[in-house]
C-alpha cells in the first residue's frame, strides 16, 4: 500500500513543484514505484516532468468533477518508475465546482486514490499554492504533509496558516495526517540570512526539519524548463546531490 505525501505551502516560489518532481523521480531511482499527482492549475509538475498539456488532456479536473476515474487519466512511465496524474488549466474551475457540492467535497480525491494506491510505494501530491478545496482534498487524502520553506525573506510567512489548516483537517477529516518533514530550499550558504532562517525553521519544527537542504542552483531551475528531473539534467551537480540526500532521508524515515 502506497504512502501518500502532499507537498504543500500556500506561498508560491518556494520550490514546491521542483521538490515534488525531485522526490518522485528520486524515489523511483531507488526502485520505488511512484505516482505523481499534479493538483496545481498551473500544471508545472506535469510540464516539468516532460508532458505537454493541451485542451484534450484528461486531467485531475475531470477526476474532481466526476467526469473520469483516476485510473483512466494516469499517464504511465513519464519517467522510469513514475506515473503521472496530470493537471490542466481547467483545474482552476474545480474549486468553484467543489464549493457547490455541499457534501463530501473534501473527500473526492481520497476515494479515487484508494482505488490505485496499492499499485504504488509512494504517491506524491503537488498541491496548489492556496488553501482552497483542491488543497484540502490533497490533505484529506494524505498520510502526511511535506513543507518546503525557502531560505529567503518572509520564509515563514503563511506557514502558520498552513499549520492551522493541517490541524483542522486532522481534527475533522483525516486524523492520521502528520507532518512528514520540512525541507529548506534555495539555501545560499554565503549569506547570513540563509543561516538565520535555517536556524529559525529548526527552532520552529525541531526534528521535523530534514538534515539535507537544497542549495540555490540554476541547474535546478533549468531542469524543469527542459522537462527533466535534476537527476537527469545535472546528475553530478550540487542540486542532484542535495535532492538525492533528501530522498534517502525520506526513504529511511519511512523504513522502505
């Protein structure tokens, strides 16, 4: 049975999608079978892993509004060992649809994932940078939440609100939900600010902060533009090494 991890932070530009892709591909490189679920209407995880999205693409929008079942929209082996449930721009309208469904509008994804989770070791959900009903579907479906936080000004801005949302989902919809861990991204070791923020994050989250942190690195940005994981684009570079160390931490803490 696959462990379901949502990657979430409503603050944009924190490396959330890059982390989702890198985690999925890194797990696959460690012989895990992975499903990457793109819940972001910007569909960056879908294009960042090499899939062209157009108006004909059946996506998570069709699943959330009940037009398709999840198994039928999954694209197999977008990377070795990684399947993708793609997003599309239509997903932006799903929040309104879900709002109109008064009952069970936060459990739709959970029910769909239950039909496929035995096929995977891990399911990674790239959540949208918001706290709407799409995001709540992700959290309600998940065993845990992984929070990327960038080592820059206002890094903790909005994190308190995300933690309140996680707490509310845990209390009302998903009592098993935990924090998987906190990953510091865009770390520039040359600056005092980055070290101060790392210290602040560790004070706040204590043992939940991964020992690995992700450096600010142009190769990481380039990889998504080329539809490749960092492990393909620059396998010996600092970004791939850092994400590789992070992935091994995830595997070790899950005993898989």
